[in-house]
């Protein structure tokens, strides 16, 4: 049944990691606009602060990667990048109120743990010199098992990190060799054991399906091996083959790629297997153990998400991003740094900011953002509650999101959601196509949606 529904609703649409989506960002948004948005963010919600640090460097380039990365080949380039990163903090931090606390820090890339830990230490010292960190803050790093040692793990813990996300992708060495990914330094099970022994609060494992040499059977084997290690959270990412955007991906075609129906079988089989093994679904491709805070937030309708992934409403904050390609998600604006590493360094050294594009939200867009976030994360929308919160009428809210109850009919008939007394509730099955449901509340979504990936 669920397979038929996924195929029925598999159409292009935004991922809604932001609203409006990133394709609305404009180069007309200047560094001065960002500076004003930073100052204004002190008066907006949420009050708490999330920091994101982008490290674009990788010692070896994986052919499947769609991220903004640079080959880690010269120490001088690394020094220059982190000096710029520190200078960017010096530019941004004084504009933020000292009364606000950090509730989340996330390091992504690239491969952040491939750089010497001394660089991470310098940034951490800089953060501590400007900000106050909440006792319950989540401080996490995306790590490749190929460059992670027990010594590095312990050093991260001493710097305040409490969560590590391991980009395992696949346990099969033949698959890793085919995609040009470096093998783990030592067994992933032992790496996770060392992370636990060091006192980390949480461990994530990321897997990818749709890579060369993978089958449904082999992917289920990955799921089983992951569950035996028992990370707190598991993510199963779909490989997006876009060689016209990322030319290196063309090299994967020599091995052959799973067909779309095979990928769908991997998705559904992996989903069912993780539930059978005791994990709870956070989204169609995100899972957590029942005692994890994300699982609790899902049950209590307290989930949130940003460009870094799912988080709780308690730990979420306005996101202030540092480094090349970083996207800040502020109270009433988005701002993205240049993706070019050399240009990022140059702009920061000359101006203190490296803003390439962004977007200033209207008051109506901010409300629509709330509507779509609640649907996407928690599967609910209560027009009356939202109207009270914003001191608006229900009729006004329906008008600004171009609400048409007829757009919901198919979802209701298929048992994917209910709508009564101006309250929408998405069913558990409906969360598999929640992007489609959210799209009905997006007044900017034209009939031409081919600029977006498909929803499944």
C-alpha cells in the first residue's frame, strides 16, 4: 500500500529546509543587508543561538558527493581558511546580544575531522570568548570513520562536543572502493565503542542507498549491522545522481547504478527493518531510538529542523553560519556565504563578511514558514492556535497561504491526513508524503516545479 502511495505522490517539490526555499535567494541581498539582519535577530525568535561551521576540506574526494568540498592538499590553504573563519566570528559575534545563549553547535563539511584538532580548538576558544553556552546544548560534528582515532575522539570530548555523526555510508568495502571513499581507520563498531567510552551523549550513523553495487539485500545488511552497533540515530540518505552538476559522479556509471524501483525497495525495506529493530521514524529517512530526545520531540509534537537536519524546539535557535557556503537562518532573513573557498577567504579578509546571496522575509512569509515547519516536522496545523499566537484572524491566515480545502481531498481519501475544525493532522503513513501536503500551503509554488527534486 505505502509503495503505491509513494509512487502516486512522487512529483517535484521543495524540500522545505527553509521557506521560501533557497532558489528564492538573490544576489541583491548584500553584506550590509546581512549585518542589519544580524542586529535585528536579537529581537526575534527563537532567542537562542545555533552556530554552524563549514569545513570544506576532504583528503580524498568521494565520487558520489554533492557537497561543497575542496581537496585538503596544502597546509597554507588550511591556515588561511581557519584564520578567515576566526575573523568572521570576530565580525559577527559583537553584533549579537550577550544575553542570548548557544543551544546548538554543528560542524559539517567536507570532512571536519580530517583537519588537525588544533584548528577546532582555536574556534572553540573563540566561541567561548564571545558566547555563553547552555548546559543542555548539543555540540556535534560530522565525522568520517576514515580519519577518526580514539585520541581525536577524546580531544573533541574535552572541547565540549557531546555528539558525533559518523558518515559510514556503507559497510561493504567493495561499494566504498567503487565510490572512491576511504575505508574506516578501524571497525565502526569499535569507533562507536570509543565514542561511548569517552562520554558522548549521542552517536549518529549515516547510510546512503542508491550507490553502485548496492542491492536491497545488501542495504538491509547495512541496516542490520547498524542496529547491532545501536547508534542513537540513523539516517538513510538517497543518493542523487546529478553528473551535470557534479561531474565526478559520472565515474560511478562504469559500475552501474540501482534503478529507481530498486532504490524505492531499498527505502521501504530499510524503513520497515529499522522499525522492526526498535527504532522510531522521525521522518521517512530519519530514525531514533525511543529514548532519544528526537523521538520524544516527535511524540510531543516538538520537532524542528533547519539546514543541518532535525532538532528539538528546545535546542533549536536562529542559525548563524560561518565558513564557505554556510547558510544563516535568522528571524527574518537568510544569508549564504560564497561557495568558493579562495573567494571566501578574500572577502572575509577585506570586508569581514562573505555574503553571496540571501533573502529578506516579509511578515506574511514568516507565518507561512511556521505553517510549513509545523506540517513538515510535526504533522499538524491548527489554524485557530496559530491565529491566536499571531493575533490574526483564521481567515487572514488562510488567505496568505492561499488555502484551498479542495487541495486536501486526495490526501484525506487516501488516509494520509484529516482536516476538521480548522485543524490538520497528518497520519503516520501520511508523513511519508508530507512534502506534498506542505506544498498545498505554499502560495509561491507554481505549476512549473521542475526546478525541484521529486518528493520521494
